[in-house]
C-alpha cells in the first residue's frame, strides 16, 4: 500500500484559481485556504492583484491571514480602478470581511 507525501495533492485542503469564463475573469477560492495555497497562487500569478470581474468565495470554509489579504488586495485593486466586482461569500468569508481591521491597517 502506498501513500502520498504530506505535501502532495492529497494534502491540499483549499484552492485559489483564476478562471476565464464567458462572464469574464474570476478569482475562485474554496475550502480551507491556507498560507501554502496562497503561496502557490502567488508563485504562479505574481504578487500584484490581477484584474478580475468577480470573486467566488462561496465555498470557503476558512481563510488564513495571507488568504484574507489576497482577497482584500484583489477587491481593493478593483475598487481603486473603479471596477465593480461581484463577490460571492461563504459565511466564513462574511465573518472575516465584517470583522475589525487588523492592527496597523486602518480602513480595511
């Protein structure tokens, strides 16, 4: 009987993906999005927020601090550019976005 290494595909609990759809580009987050998942996304797409038309975080069960920062960065970039971005939120995302801003980050 063989087992996958702890850092293999079976260890991934959350996902962050960019999808090109008929309705535009979507940033999709799902599951328990941890720092490792965010790091893999950033290695692939870079640190600058990409232009998205919508964010689907309706299947998120938890977000790490880096995942919340990634989500906020994309939403903030769209807002600064004057582009409305539809956001589908799970209850976990709703709680985090409604919570108080972290110390040292006023207005977030």
